[in-house]
């Protein structure tokens, strides 16, 4: 006689698209008789924003589709089944709850407005279901930090020094395999790029990010960058590069949609140090993970203020929004070839180096004095590795309304001479025949 399933848990996947070190999955596995996963390709994420950009363009859409295919496969290996829908969560999830007698919903804790609004819509239509919000995207867990979130330091260096020597990083979580009787009927299909409203395309031959989405590819990249080639050992020297796939780790797209956790990367760095050596480069990769955490804590502290024109400093500047100036910046037709090369790379590949991002954003906000939120929205649309906290945190920073106490302005010409001395990057994107 089959056991009656009393506790049936649902995991609502959003930006935690992995099975390794997934705290949501780990908690959802406790005290349940059955576990179901769901992912929704929310049509709102592919609609136009207030500035006229698609919120998610073709590059991140393709990367996301690849990620969901891989997530479904990894979950199948655990006997957990992923239901996938091309529909709004508030339409899909209440039906799943009713049909499967779901008792509990587990999901990654989010706090930015669109994610909260989406949750509220689902909650309004799901009665008698218990909700569990799990912190799942940090290096330093919010329950472990040694200050109140409302007291998050205004300067990154203070934040870093408060944490890195005093707060331990939690170990990775191991997910168990469910029994065969966790199987359910699953006739749902992952939408194609065409169904989402895009034409299929091939990765640009000069792309610095030629990788595919999904946890398997994230782990493969980590293994190759750390242990096969030992490129990690040179990270600090090469991280400001512009050409090629190995000048930086390129983990950010997988981190952004949660295909890999910051903790997994941290502990693999520690493994590398144990097996090989410890140097400035191994530290610097962790340093960058701390920066990522910092913008999440800034967002937690300030809420929707990170999306407002005056930023978290509440500074009022006379911002411009001249359409022709914005269009020339987007299409790489400004007076500066370094800006142009970076913007063409973004348009053609959905990727731009960290050095490039700082320069084109500074030029947009400080030189052209354009409304920085428009630049941030354009990045949100195009970037494969768009992360709401890092994107808006960085844009505020360069625009002078965020966490930069010095309110710096980049000298783009000097930056080009320093980081693209022989013009290799500019030739690649502005005069490809000369490369």
C-alpha cells in the first residue's frame, strides 16, 4: 500500500537555477513526502520597459533557455521534476498548488520591487499554503554578518574589512536524491527563442563570452579556469583585459541567474590555494565576490531608492535625456573610439568587460550628463550577466549618486591608452578587417 503524501513542497525557481549548494532546495527537502519544482518564463520579463528597451534581450534569453534545460536535467538526476511554463507565475503556481495539494512553497528571498510584486500576486491567489523565503545568493549570509543591515557601511572598504577576517563563509550544502516515487507527470515544455519572440542566432566569433548557460557549464568553466589551466593564479594581472575568454573568470552570467553559488566559487578558490598556491590573484577573485555581496547589501539597505534618479545619496543633478545623444552612445557613434568599441561589443555579443562598463557608463553620466537610469536599463536589456543589484549599484556609483565617496570621472582617452595600448580591442570591433 502506497504511503499517503501529506507534505508536498513546491520550489519556485527564479535566480537560483542550480542543484549544487542551493539553500532553497536543501530546505525544501526537509520534512516532505514529495517535492516539485516550477519555473515560469514570465512574459513581463520580455516586455518593453519605460525607456523602450526589452527588459530581456536575445542574449540573456538564450542563456536562460540553456540554463533551464540543464536545470531540468540536473533535477531529474535527483528524481525532482521541473514544471516549466511560458506564463505569469500568478496564473501558473496557484493551479499547481491546487492540482498537487501543495502545502509549502520554498523560494529564494528577493527584495527588489518587481520580484516582490510577482510574489504578492501569487500569494493573493494561493490560500492555505505556507511560504518559506530563503537567503540563497550571498557569500556572507545575512544571519552571520556583524552589523545590522540598516548600518551597512557607505564605503565598500569599510564593509569588506568588517567581514572578511571576522565572518566565516558557510560550507556548501549537499542535496539528497529523492526516491523514484517522487516522479510526477510532466508534459510541460521549455519555450524556444522563437516562442519568446526572438530569432535564433549564432554567438559572434569575437565574443569574449562564448559559453552556454547552465550549472554544468558553470562548473566546467570553474574547473578549467582554476585547475586545468590555473588561470586563476594570474587573475589580478589579467582581469582588466578586453579581448578573449580568459582575461577574467567570466563567472558573472552563471552567478547572475544562480547557476553557481558564490560559496561554491569561494570554496574552490580555497581548494586551489590548498593544492597549488595562494597569491594576490586568488585573493582578488574573492575580493570581487565581496563586491558582489556589497551591492546586494546596499540594495537591502536602501530598497527602491537604488532605482531613483537621485540615487541613495539623493543628489539632484540636471540630467539630460536627448534621444540622439543616447542613440549615438548605444550604436557606438560617439567621439571616442574606446566607448564606441565597447558599445558595439555589447550590441553584438551581450557582453562587455568590467573596464569597458566603467568607462562607457562614466562617459554616459559624467560627459554626456544623460539620465543614468537609461544607461542602466540598456545594460539590463543587453547584458548576459545582468544582476539587478550589481547593475544599479554600479550605475549609481559612476553617476555620482551611489557609494563612491570620491565621485570620480573616468578619463576615457587615458584609460584606452592604458588598457588598449596597441589598439587591439578597438581594431577588433571598429575595424575587424585590420585585426
